């Protein structure tokens, strides 16, 4: 058995959870916050049998696409000057996935 930990952007979560539950995979949803843009992320915990890992990964890939956004980056021109917003284009979305071996699984 494997535990898949998927960290995805908040806007990808509803369709991803719908797709996973439609295929009868159990999902636990945890709220989390990203470090770089400090944007909302969701961490999903998905326990699956070894032979189903590839199917779950394909569902995640289908629902979590990367996209470009423009975000203001604040810079200072010289000491004492005002902050000047500078637009920065960054890629967001996709998923960060960890797959762990599960030594024991107990469902009560």
C-alpha cells in the first residue's frame, strides 16, 4: 500500500476531488499555505494499493495544470524612495507529489 501526498493549488482542488471520488478513491483534504507566493494550497492524502498509484497520478495530472499569472513584485529603487510595484510573471498550478510506503493500514 502507498500513501500519496499531493500538494495542489486551491483552484484545482474541487475538480480533482470530484474526479478521485468518482473513481472511488478516498481523499483527506488539509489546508496549507505555499511559501513563494504565500497563496493557498491544499494537501491531499490518498491511500491506495500499489497497482493503483499510476491511475491516481494520471487523475492528478489531468486536473492540475500549470498556468502563468502576473503578480506584483515590490522593489525599492533607492533608500528613502517609495515602493514601486513591478509585475512578475510566474508559473503556478501543477502538483507536488510524494509517494510513501505504508507499513501498516488500520481502518476502524
